[in-house]
C-alpha cells in the first residue's frame, strides 16, 4: 500500500481552498470578450408606421403565442377540441368502457334546454 496515494481530510480542504481563489484574467482578454459579446447582441428594430400602446400589445400577443406558427397550432388544437367534444368517437367509448366499471352510470343533464321544454304545462 502506497502512502502517497492516500488523502486526508485536510488535503481535501486545501484543494477546495485553492479552487475558491479567483482566477486572474488579463484585462486585454476581458476587453476582447466583452467587445465580441456586445457585437453579437441583437439590435431592436422598429417598424415604420406602427407605434403606440396598441401596437405594443399586438407585438406582445404575437410574441407570446409564437407568431403565425403558434396561431396555426393554437387554432388547430381548438378545432380538434371542438370536434372531439361534439362528436364522440366510437373508439373512445370502447376505451372508457374498459377503464370504467359497468355499474357506473353517467347521467346527461340538459344545460341548455330548447324553447319547447318551456312550453310544457304542469
């Protein structure tokens, strides 16, 4: 067994102490790095003819949904949700029957009654 390969807790503390010391970076190198970083920063562009609070709100809206691609995806998801909500696929009934027990009965409530239901007497 070699004695040189064994480390003590104090050796580990010395290594962490050396790692905590700041590294001196030459000022010329730091200036070149910062000038390159400034050159690569995006420049804000202003479109002519669009100004004011309303234009800023629309730009924020478009940026929030991801532009026209986001609008296309959002509208596609909305149409698919409406389609699935109004016309229940028959394959979905088989899946729900497999997961739900047979004795569970779902009652349908008429939330939006038609006018003829108000005409009933009694």
